[in-house]
C-alpha cells in the first residue's frame, strides 16, 4: 500500500486550514457584531429613558436644553421643585447664577488627611467616606444650613401624621393585659405612633440612566435592616421604625412603632441606593466591597465598582443629573497624610480647601502671600463635634481597669485640658464637658469641666487599690500590676503626637504610664471594630441635635455598634430611650441634660475639646459664606455645592 503524502493531499490540507481560519474569523466578527448590537441596544435604552425624561420636562414647559436642568417658565412665579422658593433645593445655585462673574467649570480639589479604606455606603465608618458619598448618593430631604429648615430633594413633598394618642391608648390596653414592652413593640396589630408619607420625584434617574422609584427606597431600607449586611451604624437610626411601605410607584410611607424625636429626620435622611445595582450582590459579597458607589447625585465615580484604596478619588459631573447642573466639572479628593506636605501643596495651589492645624493657622494667616490668594475662616461649627479619649472597659472578654468609673474620672482629673488647649490648640477651642454641640440646648448649663486636680485623682486611684508600691513612680494594684496602657491615635499627625506626649506627661505626674501607639487609619478602624485597644483618641462630629444612642447605649456594644468601649449604664440607657421617644422639645432637652450629667459623672470618654474650625479657601472659589451650621456648603450632607469659579480664574479645563 502506498502511504506517501501527495500533492492533492497538500491542496486539501491547505483548503481545510483556510476554511478553519475563515470560520474563526467569522466567529470573531460575529462576536464583535454581537457586542456592538448589545452596546447599541444599551445606548438606545438609555436614550429612550432620557427622551422620556426630556418629554416629561417639556410637558411641564420648563426644560432648558443648554444646561439639562430646570428653569422657571416665562411669566410664571412658581418653581417646579416646590411652590415656595425658600424650599427649592437649588435656590443657592440659582442665586449664585445671578452673580455677574458666575460661571460653571473648573475643579474643586480638597485633601483628606488619611488613606480612605472604603467608599461603599453603609460599610464605611469615617467622615471622609461620608463626604465622598454625599456628592454621589442623595437623601429624600436635606437641611438648609442657613434656615435649618428641611428642603425637598429626592422627595418633592411629604405629610406627617401624629397618631400618638391612639398609639398610647393601644399600648395601655396591651399593658393592662400583662404584655411586656418588647411584646407590645412586636405586636403587628399595634397602630404606628407616627407615619410619614413621601411623594418622590418622578424625573430622577441614577447615574447609569435607570429611573429611581419607590422600589429603590424600599430596597435601601430593607438592605440596611438586613442583619447580614455590615451596617450597624445605619441601623441605629431605625431601631424604632416598623418599616417602609410602597403606596405607589413614587410614594412611600415610613411607619414608626413609637414616638421618636428624629422620626422625620431619619426618614427624610435615608439615602437612596439603586436596587438594580446593589441588588446584584449577596450581603456577603457586598460586605467585602470597598468602592461600590452609585447614586442619583450630581457627581459619580468614573466606574461605580473599580475604586480601590490608594487610587485617587475623582468624582465626575453626572451628565444625567436630574437637578440643576452642578457648578464644578469635577470634585477631586487627595489623600496627603503628612500635615506639612499638605500645607505646602495648598500653598502651591494643588488644592483649594485647607483645614489648618493651630500652628499652621498662625503661620499662614499673617503671611502676605497667603492673604493675597486665600480667604480664611475661624468659627465654631454645629458639626464640629469634639475630641476625646475613649477608655475601653473590656478587652478580649476581660474587664480592664477602665471598667471602674473612679479610674476613668481620675484620668480626666489628671489631664490639664485647658492647658492642652492653650499650648497645643493655641487657644482655638474650649474644654468639652460632653458629647453635645456648643450652643445646644442638650447641654446642662450647670455643668462645669472637671478641674485639673492631681491630689483628687490620686485619692480616687488609691480607693481602687493603686499605689506606688516599689517607688518607681508608677502606681501598681494589689497584685503588683502597674497602671500602664497604650493610647491609640492616627499616625502621621504631628498634632496627635503632641497631644499624646502632653497627656503622657500629665498622667505621669499622677503615677500613670501612657505609651503612645500611633496607628495607620485603616488598621485603627479595624481595631475599633474588634475592640482591640486600651484607649483611643479621636473625634466625633456633631449636629444641631445629637442622638448619642449609637455611642453610649449598651445595646450598641455588640454587633459592630459604635459603643466600642463596652460602656454600660442602665440609668443612661433609660434616659436615652426616654429622650428619643419624647417629641416635646422642652421635655426632651431635660432628658438630654440628664444624659449629660450621667456622662460627666461616669467619664466613659475624657471629653477633651470643642475646637474651632480654621479653614483657608483659595480666592478662586467664590460665594463662600458662613451659615448657622458652619459654611454654606456642608460637606457631609446631601446638598448642592453653591460655590463656583469665575471663568477668568478657572485653571482646569
């Protein structure tokens, strides 16, 4: 048999190879056509949604094709957002537009002094993530920083029904039957004490073009309440809420089980997350994300899924934004941790807003060059909060020395807080006595700061069995264990370093050994969640009225709550619960003042200082004003940015 490979065989083989290549190329081409077809369909779908939105606006007669935003119809006095101009969410921008030098464009660049670990809503726990999120996700309503009135945003109107009389009668009826408070609260037949109905806007879409509806509000609320989602901080605001119901495609009703002074604020403050986007993830998958961020807001991430720690935080203008077009094309957040480097970059014009430390402020405010190109502001803010040292009462399941309130009180007595403010803060602050904002009616006016009193502190420590038993200058307990601890605080901060050393010297005079433990921000947050520290120095922001439930109520010890020091006082729990359920302002303030007195006695924190804000802003930025809260742009709130840069001063195109 002849097995030789002939010429005809070669021709056939070549034809077969050509056929295979042609089939492969055809498959590739078909795949490309399929991708193009899918992209075309997606584009058509987005265009259809946008055309529907445009048509709706045209039907109202108030669409401006040049800006993609709403304007007032000619010859009419009504704004489409609300019948009262004072309640227009974009009134501040509309007023800015009337300025002769108003222009849109340029970037607003700020600096965060830490490397942010997460941007995913509900999971993040720091103020820097909150600032970023507030430009991307929006709430139903926001609070005007000048009038302090609630202004419609994603909700165009609302109705509040106080059903407390019927609720009280129903509660009494069940109490007479012997039901416990927990049983009454869980009774589905109990009428709600308060119902709040929101009418949502029907012209709002998320940044991917999908319309926002009542289903997204329900999804967000249910997602927060899902115990498998790592959102204990968000859940605290809804502990008294029965649930949210959809009563129409653009209408929702919040029902509250009990009277609650923040029922409206927490209902209205619910951020709305897109169900179609976040609903793709299981709770476990969601909990593992760090940069999952999409919303209805005026800005968006370039990719809602791809941000990772260490990458720049760059927010692009959302071209599909439903409201008035924002003033800046981009909002950029740098993450320069070193204070000296940050100041140098600001002076070089690399960012526009700089929160100065006291020594930097004194150095900069009298510099003619700085004065020529910046405006500076010095003020106490309702959102400024307070700095503190938190004493951990339980670590690795064991009680620590700080579980004794006498020891915590002694720590405060040993620290010369006024001296710290005078020397470290250079006078830009006041000694704090509790967790409530300066000027708040929650503060008991009879309380004065605990004095700097070494003798009294040593007497308290002796009561607890601490004496210097070996003459080494450090107190020991009866077993010979020295009173020594590590103080955790953010690293790369000369200010925190100075504070730690100052307090170390003060405590040493009383026989207490403090060891500074500067820690990287993301690691520090993990240690907070794990309760893995002796003491920690940080700060809380404040508010017009501060609900201290999440920080000091014993129910917030477990499950990742913000009572990370395991502090528990039944009397305080009762006072907090009563204050939260009291709608009458004067009665509620009396209860908050009781909370203030308890905390002042127990000293779960040593409240260090209410600091003044010391802010420099590049003169390119116009329309910066003081407000009743702080400035007229409150970074952590869902609200428009009223600032702008005149065309001739813009440097980013």
